[in-house]
C-alpha cells in the first residue's frame, strides 16, 4: 500500500477559508435576526387603529389587509443617508489632495444637488447599531471624566469634546493597519576610552 504525502496547507489559505466560513455564519445569523425583527414587539410601533379595529388597506390584488406596523427606529434613513453623503464627499476631497501630492490624476465627487446614496435595510440597522454604541461609549467616557475632575455636577461640553476625541483616537487605532504612535528605542553608542597617555612634543 503506497501512502501519499499530505498536502501542506499554507497558513494564509487556511486563514482565508476560516474568514469565509465566519462570514457565512455571521450572514446566516444576521438574516435570521432580520426575519424575526419585523415581528418583535419591541421593534414595532403601535398599529394604526380606527376605533377598536386595525386600519386596513388594499394590496396589489385588491384585497383588504391590515396596514403593516412600522419599525420603531432610533435614527431614520434620511439622516443616515445624509451622513453617508457627507462622508463620501470628505473622502473624495481627501483623495484629491493626496493624489495631488503624489502627482496622479483623480476626480472628486460630482456636485449633484439632491443626490443621496442607496442603503439597504440591513446596512441601515448596522449603522444605527454603531451610532448608538458610539453615543453610549462617548457619554460613558464623559461621565468618567466629570467624576474624575469633580468640578461639575453635569456633563459639560468640554467633557463631551474630550470624550469624543478619546473615542475617535481609539477607533482610529483599532481600524488602522499601523499603530498611531511608534515608539523607537534609541540605543546608546558606547565610545572607547583612550587609555594611552598623550605624547608630548620632544624639545629640539
């Protein structure tokens, strides 16, 4: 019986396989979450009522059906689209400035009035979740600063600004490839001490 050598799998290929597997699992779990989100009482507004009965409307087939309940959202779609448009414009300006320094061609965002990016419901929920987490973390940092200095009873504008600066720095360091600060250790160079006595000039 001839035994064949096992094929060696590179670590980079294995990491890619694990990454794709994790992405599929995350997408599957998130899709399951969205399937039940429309039926969760905590995420739905109160149904529209006419007296003691649900208000109805005609569907495409002309059948009277109850008006669907709207989702109870913290941030609506229009503010999110406005923030995304501003972020795209800022990124385009940054790209143009960097391209000018590198002497390459680049064009910025076309200035079209009323243009808004398209955004899916899943992406809208993810962005809303991020913004809520950002606000909660910023407020927690501001409260910690206020309690540490013990100068104010309420959270001031300065505390919030400092808290946001700290949080932005943490996010930048977490999302960047390299750390924000590089510590370089300078080694002391040892110089040889001369033990020989200096030669005196011989008198003629």
